[in-house]
């Protein structure tokens, strides 16, 4: 991977959700939204999601997920060589949320943020892989967003889609002896099409003097088309790089923008749900946190065994996207506890 003579692997995973669970009925009642619950179930596929409490911040959820990942990796904050936080809802426009997380963890390494909305974790993961390939030993990558803070609660097209959460992964240098076993990451691809930057956006001070900026999605069908049309191309691209067929990939973890859209995508790809992990119905679209949260949940459920070939992928605002392929190395959670 990236020309190095050692494998690069995931050694720890963690997740965190907003403190307040919000059902469809609770949203309808709280904000007086004129819509029937069955419509949400049928066309969106969400039943609940979690919103951050008033006293919770993006860095709070990011730190909670990070501590869990560090504990599972058997590391302390002082073992980290770098912290990368992918978020589009930072604590501050300046400084970076990663610096806040660094302080809360008690780390002393470089720390910075990455944008790219729903594909942010995939982009941050690419940077982590390059960092480990060129000298770092352990990099903390976090996807964290509090999208509830930017929603227009009169917009029925978007208000039921999103939840708040964070997911974290420790990316580490592996044992050179494992290179022959082809463990760890083996391929990565990224793309961007800036001509579609205004498909989904939240205004900021670089364009206007913003107060209470909200998410805007002028054409939801176009966004859906970009995801359903772009994801198969993305998968073809990374399969070509890794020289793999679809049947060679055991498990797929995709960004989850919409439950119904996700199932249309699986149908188009010819994938059964036994080869993926869907949590949109429970937690909604958590933006940069979707991939690491779903990955953590799948691992906790014992669905990821050492040696399995796993594809991580996302398409998000920008339009941006990317994918990674790795052969899994972490033991199941129960086996991890026995080993400890």
C-alpha cells in the first residue's frame, strides 16, 4: 500500500451518538410538520435518529468515539502521531475541531480537520494511510457531525434524513511479516466534481455574513442520481485498482444518505443485505460519521472476521467520493476481550 514494506491496518474502532433519541412522531409533533409517518417509512426509511443535547458539541462526540477506539487498540492518546477529524459542523470555524479533540484527549500530536461532508471520513482515511506509509505509526481518524444544528425544520425533504454521531478508527503500521498474508489496506481511490458543488450546501462567512446557516438541497432527485449512478462507477474503479471481482469482496460499508436510496443501490449492484450493514433506520444520515459508525457496529456484531475483504465507500457533497479496500485484521470483540 502506497509503496511501503509493511501492512497498514485498523487497530481500534469507536462510535458515539447524540444523547437524545428522536422518533418520526417526536419530530412531527415538536416542529408541527405536515406529513404522515407512513410516508417517512415508505420513501425515506428512517424510524429514529439521535440528536445532540444542547450541552453536547461535535468535539464531545468525536472525543467519546476516539476514547473507545484508543481503548480497543490498546493505546493511549500519547501514542498518537496525528489526529484528523472529518466534519462539516465544527465546533468553531477557527480553530479546527481536531485541536479541541486533541486537548480533550490529552494528546500532543498534529491535529487538523477535513471537510467533504458525507465523504469526509473516506478522504481523511486516505490522508491517514499516506501518513502511516511515510512515517507515522498510529493515526486517529474521526468522522463527526451534528447535522441537526443546520436543519431547516420546515423542509420535509431533508428534516427526517439526518442524525448526529461520531465514529473513530485507529490506523496503524502493521507487522512487516504479515505482508505475505496480504492483510490491511490494499487499494484507495478518491474523486471530486466541483461543477456540482451547489447540489447540497450550507452557507458560510466566505460567501455571506451568515447567522443560523441551514442545509440547502435544491434538487434532491439529482443528488440521489449522483449517489446511485456514481457509486457503481466508484466500485468499478477501486476493483480495477485492486484487481478484484465483486464476488471477491466479502463486505461493503457504504455511506447511508437515505434508506430507500440505499436499497435501490444494493439492487443495482446485485448485493444482498447479508453483505453489508444498514443502520439508517435507527440513526439516520450522520454525514461524515456514517461509514465509521456502521463499520464499528458491524464489527461489534461479529460480522467482520480476520481475512475478510471489506470495501468502504461514500459519495457526498462537492460532489466528492472515494473508496478503500482492506483485508480485515481485528479479532471479533469477544475474542479481543479474551485475548486481553
